[in-house]
């Protein structure tokens, strides 16, 4: 490609690269071609970043040690006119094994983690790969315009992945939900931000964009780049997609670890964070060896993540969290009630936002809510808001997804609630934060209900006291999931006991 490209033409070229990958025998599915594009973009960006670091070293008259050996730099192999078969042989036999062998510092370890512990998707056709490399060589990663365009296309790819692949729901959160959570939590420069189940890093990216608006000095910039964002992700592909998402949005060396967060024994936590923003996986199951890491054992991943977050927030005033939970977390008893009691005693759970059916459509119909809590505790009262569906819509869906504007009333009312709860010597009800869809519940009432946090709107007119059919179905699905989890735990216990008795009899 010759000459500078407009944003539109560059975006079209990247979409063309996706089409080329999609027709390849190894990349037919959306997950495969996005993964392939991600690791190529990662190496392309790294090459441009090395150019910049090398130039900075020269200006400072100091020696620069390259991250990658020269023959494995992008410009040394991806810009060459290889025969198709030799290109594939180089990638399979030399490039990927080399990248998997890197070690010695955090950046090299990050690169190694991208390419290790999984089968890296590579084009079946060397001709298809050559075409894609030619397109990516046309991107100027020294140009903020080009980086912005690539990041926009990449976000759209992640959104499509969430819409077209049900499995992607475990690591893609609708961006309007993410932006609303980040806005309410309001992370500030100088604070550390952590997502224990970062997936495609939507929360960390939006937190960065939110904080970057307040960046004023070189020290602010270094703080955001090097000392602010921390994430963990269990699975290799979402870890790659998330890392690339952060890089494309301007965080050149994010601290993303590929590990199972729940393997950490929270009784021995040494690292704490100012802010936690997350949508942890729910509906998953963890074995007894993982459950042993928690004071309140449970096979439900959402409850284990809640305990993890409570321990990872710093023991300081203002440490805070905004997170997504399935509605079952609000009403379930037993182990859930025990953890919720601890949450209310140790933290100020000041806000619960109930999201409508279909918010996470099409990959999940589980009804969800947003929890916002902070140190210090205990909780005295909780402000609830019930997000309504647009008029005429029975549920959000792939064709009618949730949008930023659907949170406008919630933002306005919450700002009034936030100002009210922070006011010294506040008196009387918070008239400006109350509406047909918002109300305040004293913590004594929650305790009397056995720590049931369900959003029961007292303002619904008598004719509308019954929930919508879709809400009933979503609640039934969540209750069935809770019952199934309990039955599975009982089955495991009975199975272990039976095994023991049978062996005694023998």
C-alpha cells in the first residue's frame, strides 16, 4: 500500500484481513481468526515500540538491548517476500518456538505467555498469511490516528465475538455496562486498579480511558503505564485478546498474568489494590482443593470471587469495588448468606443496580446485578435502582442490545445519592435520589430477611406488582442453577461417604 491512509480506508483494510483469515482452513471460526489477528498485531506493535525505545536510548546516549533477537523482529521476517511454504515453515519451526522460550524480565515473560501453553493458530495457506502481513505492514504504529483506528476495529471484533460465540460471554462484558461501572467507581491517577477475571480487559481499558482524561504530567503518564493496571485471566485465548486490547488502547506494558485467580489462598494475601472492577465468571465449578483457599467453601465461582475481592481490597478508607453478579448471589442463603453478612459488616455496600433480562444477550440469559461497595464498613443503608427496559421491549437482545443512554436516569439519580451519603450530618430522606425505580433499604431490614439482597421495588403500582414473564423465567433459571449446585455438592459428599463404607465392608 502506498501513501497515508484515511481512517476509513485503514479500517476497511483490517476488515479485509479478517475476511482473508476467515476463508483459511485453519481460521474459519470467529474465535480463530480474531486470535490469529491478535498475535500478529501484537508482534507488529512490539516492533514499532522497540523502534521507539531504541530511539530514546540513542537520544539519552545509552545502549539499548533489544527485546527480540534481530532475526525475529517483525521487520526482519514479516516484510520479506517469502515463498509461501518457507514462510509457514519459519513461523512454525523457528518464530513460535523462539517466542515461547523468552524469559528474564516482565515483558519477555508476557510475550512468552502469549505463545506458550496452547496451540497458536496459524494460517493453513502461506498465501493467505502473506496477504495479511502485507495489510498489517501498511499500519503505522507510530501514528496515533492509525492506533486509534485499529483499536476501534478490534473492539468491534470483540463485540462481534461476544455476540456470535456463546462461550465468549465469559470474557466479554457489554461496554455500556463497563462504562457505567467505571464512572460510578471513578478510579483516580495514583490508585491501583485490579480485575481478577479480566477476560478481554474491558474494565481495565475503560478505567484507563477514564483516568487518562486527568493526565497532566510525565509522572502521571508513567504511573498509568507502569503502576496502575493489574489483571489475571485463567484461559490463554482471552488473556491474549485482553493483552492486545490494552496495548492497542495505549498501555504498552500492562501487568496481565495468566493464572487461575482462585488458586490463591486468601488467608495469606500480601498484595492489595485500591480499586477492583470486574465481571467474574459465574455458573462455573471449582474442586475442593480450590475451595479450601476460602473461609466459606463453595463450588460456585461467583461466591469464591466475591471473597477474593473482599480480601484483595486494601485496608484503607476509600478502597472500593464495582462488580457484576448473577441475581442468585442476591437472594441465595447458606454459604451465600454467610459471605453477604461479612460483606455488610466489613464494607459499605452502598449501591445495588438491578439489570434487566437480556443485558448479556445473546450468550447469557442469567439476570444480573451490579454491586458497589467500599471501605470502611459497616453498611447502614443500600440505595437500589431497577434499570428499566425501553418502552415496547420485552428484553435486551442481540438485535436490541443495551446502550449507554439506557443508564442516563441511573447516573443522574446516583449522583444525587452519592452527594447525599457523603454529606456530613445528612438529615431527612434523599428526595433527589428517589424515584419510581429507586429506593433505599436500611441494613436492619436486610438482616431480618436473612441477608437477602434482592431488589424488591416498593414503588411498583399494584397493577404492576408481578414481574415480567422474562424476569420470572430468568429468576427460575437462576434458582434452578442454585439448586443444582447444592445437589451436586450433596452428591459429592454422599459419594465420598458411600465409597468409604464400601471399602470398610470389603
